[in-house]
């Protein structure tokens, strides 16, 4: 029998039995009134999480599908890609592959994007879109979204595209208040659903821009999402089991209460941070800009991270991440996002202490 492994990686995260059970709800037709009613039922809760009065759309894809779609739909002149880690760096590569005029706003991994640097770049007038990853999971860094959003207010012609995949629902991200034009998230991180579903919302400005851009393709055409979304449908066949699971997860979130959920993520993150400091480690991300949903630990003690993670998995049944990309082995990552609590994290941290070399 395969040993059960409890996931504390940055995604996919652990999925509850209740959520899995919801996925086994009997199937319905995706063009039926049953599906429209399902979408209509969950929509107010999604708007509340996005903190928007705009429509929220569902895409059967990873968030990268929508992130690429955002570039295809919203960039006419040029896109400025804010780059501070593996995933934000990748968005620059995706922009170029889409044939767009793309430019990097690059900082060292672990450093936040500087709002003043954004201001200087946008002042050139070369760009009509900007991409930002709110919570860069490769480095455990959270960018200063409110400060950057203030800069964007000076440039109404620039469409502001934000990935909130690993921060969405773990802390308040008021889309409308921040002036975000396209806010994107995925199912497998803070929402604690299985991978395969992404969610997004668009401002009126984003929809207007889309209508001015050609060669958008079909699957991620925002106008197709808008047309179908008005009827509580999706442009193509959705993963209905994921949406049943999303309905179940929304029940959990609002039963707990948003403020309680936000506080829980702060508390669990603080517990992990206390372990880091008590065991002589440092953080990879700059102080004051660390994520509240995961911790990227700088391997300043020079331990064998691969052996540490292997021992933790094989002897205790817990899986953490041994670092990503060019900082693999130089760091390791511990997730506290989704359904995790102080009670579920304490056994992990105790086991991690046991697995550390003497």
C-alpha cells in the first residue's frame, strides 16, 4: 500500500476529504440550467473574495493559461514584465513567445519590485500593459502591491495584470480598490483545491482593450469569456467536478469567516517563521516583504537540503520543497496556505527539527 504523504509544498497543497467528496457530485451538462445555476450560486462569493463588482470567470486550465491569455488579449504596444523570481521571470519569456514587445523590470531574486522603478519605466510611454506576480512562490516574496497600484494610477493607458495564485483568499486583495485590471488566481494553492481550474476577473478597461487587439486566439479570448459569462456559462467545456469542489470550498471559507481565514494564515506563517529563527536559519526574501502563505528558507546553515527533505518524507510522511530553479538546494520552502492550522503545522515542525543534522 502506498504511504500517505502530507503535502507542505507551495502547490498543490493538501486537499480535504470534504473537497474531494464534492468532486464526486453526479455530473451535469455544461450547457444545462443546472450548470448555470451552479455558476450563479457561487458567483457572489467569488466576487466577495476578489473584492470586485465585476464578473468572475472560470477557466479549465492552470493559471498560466490565463496569464498567457492576458498577454495575448491586452498588449498592443508593449508589456513591462516585473521580474523577481522564477515565475515572474517566466512571464517575460511567455510575453516574447506570444510575439509581444516585452521588456524586463528585473531585480535580484529575493528583492521586491521597486514602485519607483515601475514609475520610471512607465514614464517612457513604451508600455500599455504591466504584469506583476503578487506572491512570488519561488523566493517566498510578496511584492508591495498597494504601492505599485498607486504608481499605476498615473498611467491610465496601462493595463495592470496581477497574478494572485498563491495569495488569493489568504489575505485581502481588493481588486477594484487597487485598480487591478485583470486579477488571476488558480485552484491548487491558497484555495486548497486540486490543480486544473483558474479564476479571474477583468475591469471594463481590460475588456475594452481586448476588443482592440487582434489574434487573441479562442480558448483564452476574454470576449468569449464575457459573452458566455453573462449567461453563467463558459466558452468551452469546463471541469465541472472542480466547480463542485469550489462550491464546497466557498462554504468552508465563509463558514470560517474571511477575517478569521486571514488571521489564521498570519498565525500559521508566524509559527513557521519562529521555527526558522529558532533553528538558526534566515529568510531568502528581503525582510518586510516575506510571503504570508509560504516561507522560503535560506540555507545559510549549508545543510544537505535534498537529504533533509528525503528523511522528512520517508520517516515522517511530510513533504516540503527543496528549493526551486537556480536556488534549489540553496533554500527550501514550507507552505502554510490553504486549510493548514497551528495544530496541523506543529507535527511538521517537530519532525523537521528531528531531521536536521546535529
